[in-house]
């Protein structure tokens, strides 16, 4: 239970329930600001999943996406739900995976008209490749409800604004189709999600939308024909299959921090000599080891964290197995920091991240661990 999770967010309760059906062992996680997440696992146990509801609109989507990322430190994020098609070749029930997200409301109003100034976010290369490979294999369709037709999965841009578009002839509808003529679908939250992910070290993020209407004035008809739950089910099935594949990639090819060295230099120190830093070019400040004051400060924080952990055990918030494992990680972090070296700091970070994974279901403790991680990591 100490691995980083994948976060799956939805805007509507219908979308939330569709994803939730694929998860097991769900436990409620209360954020200190009141937001409720559920933490469980994919049915095959492939990875931990955090499920959250952001509501309608790009602004709440951005805030709650940031909240989920900060709280759980996921290895990837999926945003799943429905959207309206902008072109006839995009069929009802089809699944659209966003290659780009356009925040289309940006612009400038001048005497000769409105000039678009959109923001755009592009899907990360690796999840894009994983999603396309998943489509080619076709195995994801096994997760569709029994008797469901297999929808097409299309890759292309999605436009995200702040209005519900349900017309093909209004001025707004014509402007969107003229200005963003490569967009396959339109909705109201993906820009907020994409922005929050981008600001968090470009967290790998995939927007998956099922087409529930044509954004052309026929939404009442298509909703009446039951296309919204069909589109939701299709998007949820593909997203869960994608989550499983991304989890496999994360296990077999974990990301490394920083860039690998392009030159190999052998250094031999004899006698009592020690090598502090050897490099071709150095930019910025260089420090060797941690100052004693920093070690003492981190140690004090870890002592406080251990005390809070004991209180949580007494209150029944942490079981004995989790408590024992958490104690081991705190001890490992304390010992590593006492080395007063960058290598020790790195080992401490690993232990603290494992500790956060162990305590993810106890909001206050997880927040305390996150604070210690931030302090140990230092300014970026």
C-alpha cells in the first residue's frame, strides 16, 4: 500500500459512479478543506486509485485537481467524462482522447472583432503512446458492459470553455468551429485540469471523454435516448484500462529525477583524500553536505511526526501493521538525514515518500509528512 496512486477525476456524479464500479476496497479520505475522495484499487489490484469529483467548470476543476495532486502525489492523472461532438464524423458514444486541450475563451476584443488568444496544453508523449497502443490491441473493450457496441476511440484536440454549447448556428457555435476547427469535442473542465497538472511538474495527464451529444441543439433528444450513460460507460471502460497500463509502465519503468550525466569521469582518491564535487560546468550555488542546523530542524520535525503517529494509533486511525511500517520509515529517514550528505537526503526522501503512501488515508498525518518532504527537498 505504499506505492504512488493514480488520480481519476470526474465532473458529474454519473461519471463518478461509472468509474467507481471498477474499484475495490474503497475507503473515504477527507481532505482538511472538506473535499471527499475515495481511495481504492483497480479490480486486478494493479494500483491504488484516488477518485474525486470536481463539479462543473474549469475553475473548480483546477482548484480540486491541484488539491488532489498535492494531497496524494500521484504518478498520473485521468480526467474522465462526457463531451459534445463538434463534427459529424465524431459519433455518439465514441471515446475522444485529448491530444491537446484548448482554453478557448482567451482573447482580445477590438474594433474589427474578437481575436482568439487561447491557451493550449498537449498530452505527454508516454501516456499518449500507451493510449494509442491500448486502442490498437483492442483488449480494453472487454471492460464494456455486456452487449455494448465497441465505440471508436479518436485522438484529437478538445475545446474547454465556460458555457454549455447546444447550437450549431449561434454566433458562439460558429466562432468555436471556425477558430478551433481541429477540435473534435467541446466541454467545460479539461482546461482547468490541464493547467493544474502542468503547474505540478507537468504531471502526466490524460483527458478521456465519451461523446453524449452533438452540441448542435439536439442535446435534449440525445439525452432522452440515453446517450449520456452510454458515453459515460465507454469513457470509464477505456480510462480504467488505460490506468492499468499506465500503472504497469510506472512499475517497470519508474521515472528518475534529474538528467543523467552525459560524460563518465573516473576519479581515484588515495590516502585520506575525499572528493567533494567533480563536474565539467557548475551553474548556481554548490553545497556539500547538510548544515548541522538543518539536520536538527528535520530531526525535530520527525520526532513530532512520530508523536502524532503514536496518537493516531491510540485513536484507532492507524492499525498496528501500518504503524510498524511507518515507524520503520521514520527511523530510516532519521538515520539517512544524520549522514549530512546529498546521498543521505536522497535516501530520506525515498523513505518519506513511502511513509506518505502508508499514511495517505489519514489526512492530517499525510499532510505532516508532505510538509517534511517539502522541507527536506528544499528550494527547487
